[in-house]
C-alpha cells in the first residue's frame, strides 16, 4: 500500500508543474516580457510635467493701464502678453504663415475703436481665439470677462449685482500640484499587467478542463481542492510578481511600498478569481478570450477615470477594480497613507473575497462535473 | 487481502431522470482481467467514474482492495491506476516529465520512469513532448502513466480505441503482463476481439444493467451451437456439411472429413461475443 501524501506536497507539485507550463507557453511568455518592457518604456517616454500656465495674448489700444493692472494682480497661472496688431496676435496664435516659437493658448483681439464704441454704448465685437486644449469652462469665463471689461470701460455697472464669492475647492487643491499624464498612466499600466494575467490563468485552467488533464490529476491522491489551491497560488504569484516588477521598473514603489504591495497583492487575488471564472467557462482559446474580455473591459473603467478626470460617474466607485486603481493613484501621485487608502483597500478586500469565492465555486463545480 | 480486489454491490447512478447505472454487482479478483463490454452510453464510463472515486454512487457499495471508496477515497486512489479514453496528457511537458509529475502526486520519489517508458517502447522519446507523438505513442504513454504507482488495481477505459493493429497488440501485451504480475484489471471496451483475447471474464452491460458475466469460453458455449461446419470439394463442386457434436457418430464423420482429399475448411460453430451480446440485448456493440 502506498503511503499517504501530504496536501502541501501535492499542491507544491501542481504549482511546479503549472509554472513549468506557464514558462513554456510562448504566447504568454512573449506577452508578459514584451508587456513589461513596452509599458515601462512607454511610461518613461510620457511627459512628467504639467504646464499650468495659460498664455493670453492681447491686441488693444487705450487699455494698457487696465491690462497692466490685471497682469500685476494675476497669480493664478495666466500670463498676459501684448501684441501691436491683429496680425501679430494671429501670428503668435499660430494662424500666420510661420509657426511661432511658443504658441499662445488664448488671444483677445480688441478692435481699434473699442473704447469709443463702448463709451457711446454702441455694439462692438471682440475676437476671442482659444486653443482646442483650453477647457470649455475657461472659454466661457473669457467671454464673461470681456463683457465685464466693456461695462467697466463704459463706466456702467453690470446689469446684475454679482454675489460675493467664496472659492471652495472640492477635494485636495491641485493648483501647482497637478497630476502629469505619466502619473495618470501609472495605474493604467499596473492594471494592464494584472489583466494580462486574467487571460493567462484563464487559458491555463481552460486547457486543463478541455484536455481533461484535471481528471487525470484528481484520480490520484490529489483532491479537486488541491488542484484549485495550486491554480490560485500560481495565478496570484505570477500576477503579483509581474505587477510588482513593473512598479519597480517605473519607480513607483518608493513612496509607500507596503501599501502598494498590499494593494497589488489584493489586485492579484482579485484577478485570480476572475481568471478562475473565465477558465471554467472557456471551452477553447477564443471562448476564454471572450470571457476574459467580459471582465477586462468593465474593470478598466476606473483606470480610464483616472486618465480622463471628471469622466467617471459615482457608480464607478462600486467597481471591483476601483479600490486598486485609487490606492495606486493615491499613494503614487498624492503620497496618501494607510488612513487615506484604508476605505479603498477594505472595499478591494471585500471584492477579492466575493470574486474569489465565486471563482472557486464555479471552477469546483465544473471540475467535478467532468 | 483475501477478498476480491474490486467488489461492487448493487450500485446505481442517475443523471436527473435517466438511470445510467442500474443496480449492478460484480467482482474482480487480483490477477484477473474483467472485460466490461457495452455500446456507447451503456454505463461503462459512469461505472469507472464511481469505481475510481470521481463520483459517489447514489446507492450500493464499492470496495477496492477491501476499503470503501467513499470513506477511503484518497487512500484507494494511491493504489489504483487509471488509463482514460481521452489522451489527457500534458502536451507541453516531455514524456518523462509527465510521468515524474504523476509520480510526485503519489508522493513517490526515484520512480524508474525511464524503465516504464522502456516497457511501453518510448525510451527513445523520453525527452520528447506528447504533442509530437502519434496516437499510439500517446496511448502507450497513458498506459505507462497508469503504472507509475505500481497499482494493484487498473482501470482501463478503451485502451486500444483508434490504435493501429501493432500498437493495439503492444498495449494488450502490456495489460496481460500487469495482470500476470497480480494486478486486478477492469477493462472497458466495445472491441469484442480485444475482450475475447484479454479477459478472463467478461461482463455485458446494456442500459445500465449487467446482462451477463462469465468467461468468454462459457458464454460462447452456452450461447453457441455444438457443431462443426466442414467444407469439401467433391468432383469440382463445393459441399458443406454441419456435424453436430452431440450426434453419436460425430467422431467418425469428422475423421472422414479430416481425411478427405477435398477438405477445404473446418470451423466450429461457437458464437462470437458480439453475436451473444446481440442475442442478449437486442442491439449491437457499436449501436
């Protein structure tokens, strides 16, 4: 009679076999290595600074004093330059024959008779040029500002009494501390690496089911739970290692490594859960890819939310990947600590447990039904 | 252990409303090969699944090597070998790595996997991956895998299905050797010739029920005719004569036939296993 075998020994045997299979799968090996290198290179090529100054060119006559006053008072990132003619202003805006050295963001072209017409109460037109990158709210503000200026020049009061303002910034005031495009892409790259592993694990599991190799394993002293435990450990280990490696390559573990490693570990467990579900459903490569995409696309929404601030709705906060993305952003971009990221990490932990339990249950049932 | 290696009593299994296995009982002794014969969907695979611990029977008991499959599943699985109909090998691992992996699952170190590969004629392909193997080579590797823990009980599910004659012969020889060395073998097949050549006893299963269990010889005798068909050429014409072995002058008539100058062929009229199966179930094995 053969001696009983310990569970640990069986699980580690399956893990070693899985890692061997992983390393021999050319597609995933190339995807993983190329992904790491390409994402790291892309990260370092992205701009790391944000130009916070909006350059405004003005062509006017008779309003010198007013603009000098405005320029002297302004400290919120507006830079005024004066231009002698409409043509010079247009050239500085890039509308001339030659490309200017530094293009203006906004141009205000006051007609020569602006003062006279305003003083006489006649209608006049000020041309406002805005670069396509200028946010729409600033374009609107400029129009209001020109109108206000006209009232002021004519010595009339505004037709309404503007209320006193108290400027309240919601969240952390990012003036002077804006997040660069490189910073915004950081969680995106981490997410991409993790998502690649959903597919890798899903394909590994699907291959075992399709070839029925799992049946060959479970008629030995190995139990279904040993098989599942090995897959979970391999999936988590590979995803965690690769994401950590990427974070090292893009120099992102420096600030609070423990928080980031915790978030990455939870993220790795989360994607392992999704990988188990996708693997259990996928009958072949294409089907596995389909099921993986079903998870990958919605899970990417929080990462896109970081990329395009203001684009995400409140429901995005309920997404399983939100806690992961927000923790990475908070720690790497805003130096947040445990107390700030704890709610996000707790939510991520909750999702991990849920997705993991569902993945385990579905795959167990699938294996037992073979 | 003194009792049978496999002792199955009144087991049943249903998939929803359909009874796949319906109250069957049989035994297999150590060193014996029991051929489990039946067409697709007869309940062979379901029975194997229950016997190998992949799923519990809905009713009845299964004892393997004197232990209950439900209570001692893991311990039993350490002493059995299973060769599946599907070639479920790890295609990206070499033949030797496949065997080493399964040996590790049994907690066995220093298993002579190269020796096993030699036994199945794959010694020269130890480092090759099964994805490059022919069907016959894969089947032989599957068989080698089922022997990695030196099992006392072997479950072989259609071990020669789809193989060429020489590969089939090689696998059959290996099975016979294992039985000779004391392993109890349960062989499921719908190949009558294979069952006839290999099995000490055969069990016919149809629609989840065992309809007959006996040695091939006994089945043939009990269901065949005790007669001999003799064909002779006499004056350029072919003549056929059936000699009943129960006739008083049967011996003399056969002597004459054997001594005749024009004797062409002489055959016993015993039934084939296939004919017996059809007679018992009303359907063929390939139905």
